C-alpha cells in the first residue's frame, strides 16, 4: 500500500512524518505552509496517485 502523507512545515508536522515512516514502508511525504500551498500539494499528491495508476 502506498501512503501519501501531507503535513505542515512545523515541528509537529515533521514529527508526524517521522512517526509515520516507522509504521509505513511505502510512504511519500509532502510538506506545505498554510494557505494556498496546501491546495498545491493536494494537487501534487493527486497527480502522483494518477501516475501510479498508469504504471
């Protein structure tokens, strides 16, 4: 199972990534500031999911 992890660029966001990487083998982490950057990362994740389905 591929996991796509989106978190904010702050200490608790990075801590969540560290913990998640211990539980999931196939994980791709994305970081975003607040505001418009969150939407941009969501579209980036959706594109990555679409590309993975093509392969």
